[in-house]
């Protein structure tokens, strides 16, 4: 995983320095944080980091899908009708459906 490098690269100055920032992220495998008014707002990251993030996202999606499938199977194995009522989901999550947003 790449190091995070604090580079004083403001969003406003990126047009002049963007090619150098991209080259540095690629060559040195560092993450460059862009700031606006001193606050971080975006980053330039090596492609390997982006691919790793995509893999994590896919693994997380697969995990939660598997958990949902297992819960549905357990629900139906208990002789309950197919599907899980919204009230049951809300109760398990501690959500009060009577509250207005």
C-alpha cells in the first residue's frame, strides 16, 4: 500500500502541477492529497491502490450478500413465509418505524 504524502497541492493549483503529481503517484507509489482552503478534498492515488479498493468493495459486497442469503434461509427454515417483513428487520436493527424523519 502506498504512503500518504502531504503535498501542498491546492485544487486551484492543480492545472499547473497535475502532470507532476500524477507522475509522482505512479513512480513513487504515494497518495497525494489535494486541498481547498486548507482542507483535504480529493486525492491522486496509484492505480494499484484503486484496484485494491475495488477488491475490498467487491469482497464486502459479497460478504453482505452472503449474510443476507443466510439470514433469509434461516428465516425460511424456521417455517416462516418467504421474505422478511420490514418490521422484523427494523426490530433487529433497533429502528423505530413509527418515528418520522
